[in-house]
């Protein structure tokens, strides 16, 4: 932590800050120049949490130098984590594809898609039973009924399963039926829910909030880890920018940035990132080339009639074609796949 | 709803769309030009919710022409709403100031501040008992104990009270102690929570999500209203942009835009919008001049030692000074105040 | 300037940085903690401009603590500047209104508007002769012919005049006819043009780039001042964000931020910020309440037929009404007006 | 073009719009619903350029359905363009790498780098002679002297050459020495300069503005093409967002979006997009996988002492390593390389 004093700050203002730091049990280091004095503090900055030094006299600004996330931080856990989900795992040695419908609509729909995505190469079935929709008048999901179909699909295909949870109630239900739960973008900073999935013990896919910085995202993961649950996978799904040609802007740089900052696996969701089916293939290939550990892709047996996000869903045939093309990219990245 | 076909789309693709629209019980209106055909549809577009026309052959794009929010829409409810809260009300005829500490720290702290803000002109006491914090290691609030101090402060001062809720549990507690609940920016699309506050019957302050469009915000309000709770006040608190000189970017235009789109009252939170105490006064004045129905301002009896957001909090003296200056602006806007 | 070393950086990496700093004639100050070492450097950091310390071994990051702009910096010039333009001036003691058509269309149009805006209270006539338009097929302005009408309007009304310049050629023409030149948002970092207006000697209105930070904006102003031209006024005109309800997002906080960072006057352009005529009045009032030294407003005698930006232009009658209402706000801010 | 009337607009307001459209020589098509009337207009909308229908009585909004760019539009030129540059070409059949220093510092520096990048697989040498820098106090480039070194490097290595131009003067100089000119992000809407490079006849690399939408970018290219110069290559270099972990946010989706909207080639600049050397390799691979026709990469023989952008520059060895790895990706995309 660095305290930058205003130019030509008076000695008494400098002394005041030095004193506040010392009285909190920390050691200040002064760098005094002709115009500006800066005061470096190394150590446990939480000791200063009730000292708002920003508003001490003649303080210009405070600069943080260390990250507030610890358990998720690669600095302290240098090796990449491998997260087990059902019979598969997510990590640096393989390419994981999660695929399935945006919303579960019926048992027949889900089973058809489950068999198709398994055949193509997916190892985890995704399917929404609780849908957070912008408008209250849109289809909100089959809820627990949908989860039961997920369990059935798992039994029939052997695929691991993942479902979004949006509340304590949906989490309690999900724990009974699926292998992994997802926190969606809109709930990335629903701290209560983060704590609860932390205590659930299930592996968690944590999607990035639409306007979350990478640091805030890792702090959200820290909430889950702080409850003792270390099985977290991060999912980049596009951020909000001024560009409207795509639904969101896929921040592909987040993949190498996260690889530098955390030990947690990172996957990419090209379907939500773009909202356009035709862009899913190029962005899937690019995600793997950028170092992602996997993908989450929306697949529907009849996108033209899908109750949610049809325009961004691949048909089963398109998904099969996608996986075939991805195999060469996985190989170049030395990841096992199919 | 308008369907724009690709240039030189074939007659059979156009016929296909026309047929899909008709089979859903709606009437298509064609505008055929030399290059482009557009198909207008007026009527209940929910009939097309399971027809993803975007991916029908040779469709270029779909343009929505009507808003998905109804109950919050000024088009159907032209007169401004007035929301009663405790013994006061929020609406076009007066200027409402909500003030208090970011986090409730102790009974003494809260009571000191409550008396001071009442004296200065506030009619609603704000105070955080459940704090959504970016890091799990930051102070998370006094929870129900804090709410009890709020009730005490109300009894002593007569101020109405407001507290943020972040979960079903905190909502259940809040209902017992305060007059109004707040949904914070991070929970603006926590649809489960929106429905629950909708059912609680308490007036709700709905803060804008950090990356929410005005339309998404009004759809979030629609979730609350759809549960039968019409007592909603919107709070602009800054959006996330690339500019870092302020914590967020206050979207002051949202005030007149909302006045044109909805009948609900709008207030502004200059403290969170900027994160800097010195900017609170100019932005408070500007919010009133822009047409806001009120303000939410953070006040602390000792900001230098505040456990949360000290640097953006005003001292009690600064708040008194602010209110004095605001009186003239309220008068120019023909709003009663103090 | 602060150099933050990676956690547990080796002594030799620390020594290497210390040596690089010393060999550049500067003095490093070490703060060594258990995990992290930070190295403060105060003094002329330009000595390190060819030392890219970011990529020295085990350096984590570099944090700048001082601004790169000097002449525009309030730290070194604490009193607000007053900029003379024709017979008027822009600064803290009065409220300056620049008004006129987006594009000059004819002599009759310009003179009609000039007389109307003068009568209402404007002291500077704006009018575009060189129009930077997104599409090459849109109206591009009357060029020098338009400037001649500006001169005529000045002679007839006594108003000072301002016109945007977009190139060396247009600047050479403008110098002959108008009192002040404007650098538009798209050219804020056209450094060649900044240097040329710096050498022209005319007062300059520097609009903020659509995605420029306040620091970049002040650095752009620094380019002009470095050429010896200190007559600069800054104009906030909205930044680009994800919100589409308004054309741009007016960053009203920029006004108090600039008042804290620079001695240059600041005005606000509500017409371009919103793109919607109905929002011009509330945002004009709010700009004054936020501390702006003036406004730039688009006015047209027949907006329905304007060749550029008609939908955001006020009629002459609306402008008269606006100025009447603004008078009370100017008075509250202790600024002379009309 | 579609005109959406306000709900329950009066017949006379609808008639008024219909009349305005007809009197401009266009045919309106009405779709009248219970609440809303929409009026479709197909044909040459420029006939309405002086009819600001947005502000006609009871008009709610205007929706554009066709793009304003024509020459760059894939709808009218479906096959991908191939752009010749020196002895090489940029297009769908090969992978083009432009590499070299951010700033040309000396003849020896440039020649060293030129030989190295040629050996590794680059076909175009980049080097900045005119540097647009945020601060006027930063190194501004060797100007014409730098261009002479570029010519020398071309003669020695056979590489084609590209240099940024920032003004008419620099363009006049560049034409004499290099094979291709670059318009940088800050000048993407410097329309005067666009017209001039349009008239120069040289191939042009048009970088995306920091806050430019894809549509604005294609309109900027249209300015060049409208002058008769069809040799344009687009370069995605990152856009400005709220995320600060990278200098800019690489909008990788822009690659497939552009492939759908225009026939012009697209390359990616991972160096400027991230500002961090370690991220250049993953983002280079990802750009190729996303469908880019090439890359622009900063390479320096001694990044630690580079006068500009050292932290994002690869060493010659790192660049050689990068090209080796890229070869497999080029092959997967069926592009010739090296």
C-alpha cells in the first residue's frame, strides 16, 4: 500500500500519516522528493481497515499494491488446479466441452440433445432449469422438474451435469440432481449465494459478471473458497461494452490474464458472448488457441423453436461439426479430447 | 416488431416468414423495396416467443419497437407516482433526502448521525446492516443487530428508515424493523430477490445495476410490480465506464430519460457515484437541477474511522451545509424541502 | 513513480532495479516487507523514459504517482484562468452561452439564428462550416463560405464567434474569420492539429474525445499549451458507454473533477451529449449547478429541416425559454448572465 | 427505414408523416396495430436527409435498417478482397505478419530487427516514424529520417514496409518511402486524412478507433474507398472498456463480424490490444483461429531500452518462437505461411 501526499504537503501532514500508520502496528517507509512525498507500507493492510487515510490532510491518493484475493491467487498457489466433475475433470490436460440447451423444455428434448452432444465429444451436459430472464414475462424455466430430467439424462448417457442456481431454494434442489452448479453473470456478486454454494461442496462454475473486472471476479471466487470449497471453474462469457454488433464483447484476453493471476481453470462461453450462432465456431477455436481449458456451448435440437436463446444455439449437427474441427486445435494445445 | 430481410431475399424466404407470423395468429405488413423487404408486425408479440425468426432463412435482423415493461411504463400510466414511506413520501412535489452511514457500526454512532441528519433536513435515515463487499475479508455488517438500532433511531427521531437487503433472510429481518428496503446495484437482476421484495409489500428503492441499461432497470422494476408492489423508487448511482477519476460515472441523463419513460420517482446517490466526498455537493445540486425527486447521501460522524466507504462520506457538519445550499435549488424546482 | 516487485522477488532482481534507477541519476527508496518489496522514486521520471522497468526481472508493476501534464495542472497554477474571446470572456465570474446551428446552411439561416440567440443571452455564436460526419455521403458543410457568414453575423450582432476546425486548411481559413476555434471530439488526439491551433494564437475550445479519460484530455490540452497558447476552454460533451437511451453519456462528474485538477474553464454541451432536444434543458441546468462555466447549445430556426443534428436542436423560442430559466441558476452560482 | 409512432398517435400525426415521406418521392407502408403504428420506407433514404422525422409530432423513434456504407459492404461485394502490398498480398489465402519496432530509433536498430523478422516469417516491416503520443513530452519519432531507414530496410531485405501517417505532411513523405500507410486508432475519424490517403493510391491499414463501433469503422473505410482507393486492410487493436488488466480489450469477435459484413481483409494487433508482452502469443494464436488474415506484432532488439512501448514488444528470439508456433495454426486455417 502506498500513500501519495499532495505536492509540497506540510511536514505536519506527513507526520500525521506516519503516526497513523505506526499506531496501527505497521511500518511506514518514506520517499521524499522535491515536490512529492510517498509513503510505502508493507505488511497486513487489514490493520488499516478503519483508518481512511484517503481523507487525512494533504493525502493525494492511496495506491494498493497487493491483491485482496488470496486463496485464488496464483502467487501463493503456483500450480494449475484440476477440478473433478462427475467422472470427468477440468484442467490443463484436457479440453472440456459443456453443451446442451439454454433452457430445459421437456424430457424428450433434453435426452435427444444429451445423446447428441455426448456422441460429438461433450463430457458435461448443461441445461437451464431456473432461468434469470430480463423480463418477468419471459419463460422462467421448468425448475425442479427440469432437474429431474437432468438426472435422467445423466443416467442414460453417463455425462456429468451442470445447472444454474439463482437462489438458496434452487441450490437445495440442484444438489440432489446435478454434479456441478453454475453461478450466472447476474449473480456473480450475490455474495449470499456465493457463500451458500461454497458450503454446498459441489463444484462451481462461476461466470463473470457483465461489468466485473477480473479482480472483482477473483474476489467473488474468494467468497466461495473462503467457505472451504476449492472446486471452482471460471467462465468468461463476454462483458458489456458500447459495441452492439454482438450481444456482449468476449474479453478473450481474460484467458491469458487469468492464467497469470490464478490457478483455477478457465472456460469460455461463445454462445452468450456473441448471441449469434454463426460466430460460435470461430470463437470456440479462438478460445482454445488462447489457452482456455474448455467451452460451454448452447445446443438445441430445434433452435427455431427454442424457448430461450434460440438464435445463438447450434443444431446438433452443427455441434458435431464444431467438435470435429476443434479436435485439431485441442491437439495443437496438447489437450486430450474425445 | 419489425423483421428485416436480407437484400434480395428470395420470395420463398419472405413467404416462409409471412406464414410463420400468420400461423401465430398475427398479421404481417410487407414493405417491399428494390433491395430490401421489411415485415412489420403489430400486436401481441409474445405469440412469437417460441418462433426464433432471427434464424429463419434470409432474415437479416429483428427490431423491437415496443418496450417489454408495462406496469412501469409511462406510456400506460402518464402521471407521476407518489410513494409513501413512513410519515413522508417521495414524488414530484417535494425533495426527499435519505442520509446516514454506509454501514451501521454501533447504536451510538447511528443515533448521533440520525439526529444530525434529521436536523439538517433529511426525512429518511439510511444505514447498512448487510453489506455486500467485494472482498470476503471486508466488514460485512452488524446484520439484525444493526436493524434494531435503526428501529431505535426511528423511534427517537421520527425519521423513516431504509436498509439494503441482500437475501431472503435479510429481507425477513428488515420487514420487522424498517420502512423501506433497498435492492443494491449488484442485486438489480437477482430476480428471486426482486420477486420477494415484490411480495413483502414494503416500499422498495431499486438501485441501478453497474452495467444495466435503463430498459433492463425498468424490467427489473417490472418484476417487483408484477408481484403487486407498486411502491418503487429508482436510484441512479453511477454506471461503470472506462473513466477512473471517479469510482463510477454518474449517468445524470438517466434522470430526464426516466422521467420520459416511467411514472416512478427517481433519486440520485452522488456518494457511490463518485466515491469522493468533495464531489458530493456539486453532484447533489446537479441532480436536483436535472429533475431528481431526491438524494441518497452518506453521512458519518467520523469518516476517517468509518468501517465502510469513509472517503465518500460527509461529516455531519458538511451535510448540514449541503442541505442549506440545496434549499435554494429545491425552491427553483418548486419542491418543498425542510 | 513506484516499482512493485513480485512477491518474494530475489535480492538480485531487487538490486538490478535499484541499480537501473541509480544509473539514471535518481534515488530509489526501498520498502521491504515479508512478501513484497516496493521501490519509490521521486524526481524527474523522464530520466527513466528509455528504461522499461516493467519488464525487468521480477518486477510486478509500475505505478505512476504524478500527472504528465504540467501547464494545465492546477497543482502548479492554483487560480482559475479567465479566457478572453472577442468582447466577452469565459471563466468563474460569469456564465457563457455559446449557441447556434450545428451546420451553417445559408447566410439567412445564420443571421436569423444569430439575432435570436443574442437576444436570449448568448455571447458566442457557434456554427459548423467544416462538418466531420460519420458517413462520407452526409452533408459536409459550406466550408469557407460558411465562415464568411460567421464574420457577417459577428458584424451584425457583436457576438463573438466559434467554428470547428478539422485540418490545417480549415484552421488557416478560420483564423481569418472567427474569434475562437473548436477541436471536436474526433480530433482530440489529432496531435498535429493540436500543435497547429497552439501556434495559431486563437482561443481554443477543446472537446473531450468520445473515449478519452480526463487525464488524456488534459494531456491533449498540454499539447496546445506547450506551443505557447494558454487560451483553452474544455468542453464535456458526453462519453461513449453501453447505454443507448442517449447518444452519449454526459459525464457530469467531469466538471468537479476538472475543477480539482486544472485551472482551465469547463463548459458542457448537452446537445451532443444526449442527441435529444427534450433533455437539453434539464442537462443545461444541471451543468450549471455542477459548476460549469458555460454551455454550448445547438439552436436552429427550423430543426425539422436542419441538414445536421436537427433532432437535438432547440428552436429559437425554446432557446429563449431555456435562457430565462437558466438565469436563476446562474444567480445561485453567483455568475453574471444577461 | 422504419418510423415508429407513439402509442395511440392521432390520425393527423400519422397522415403528416405519410405526407412528408410521399413529398420526398418515397412510398410509406403502414402497419397499424391496436396501440402502435409503424411506417416502413424502402428506397433511397437520402431523399429524407433534410426531413428530421424524429421530431415530427407523435413520432416515437426512427429505426435504420440498411447500412450507410456501400463500397465496403459485403452485401454488394460478396467475395473477399486481396490487397497487394509490395511483393506480398493480404487476403484469405495466406497469413500476413507485419512486424517491427513501435518507433524507429536508428538505422542500425531498424535493420537488425528487419533481418530478424524477415527470417522468422514476416513479410511486411512495420516501424513508426511519426508517433502520436498521449503526452507532448514523450518521444515523437524520427520523422522523415525514420522513413529513409525504412526504405533502406526494404532494399536490404525485400520486405514490404508500412508506416503510420498522422497528417498531410507525413503522408506526403511516406508516399516516397513506404509501400503501405497506416491510419492509427486516434485518427480513424480524421476524415480529412482519410480522404487524403484515399487519394494517395497507397494501400492503407485502417486501425479501429478506441471507441469506434464496427459500423463507424466501416464508414471510415468508406471515406477512403469513396476517393477511389480500394486497397484497405482493417486492423482490430482493442477497444476501450472498464477492464484495466490489459491496456485495451481485444474485441476478437470483430474478426468474424467483419468477415460477415465486409469483403476487406482483417488483421489483429495483439501488442497494442494488451500492452503486455506475455499475452502476445496466446492472442496471436487466437486471432488466427478466429479467422484473421494476419497480425501486426511489435518486435524490438532490446525492449528494455525501447523508446516507445517496450513492455509490449517481443524480442527477436521471442518473435521467431512465435512464428514457429503460428505455422501450425496457419495450416489448420489453410493459409500459406513461411
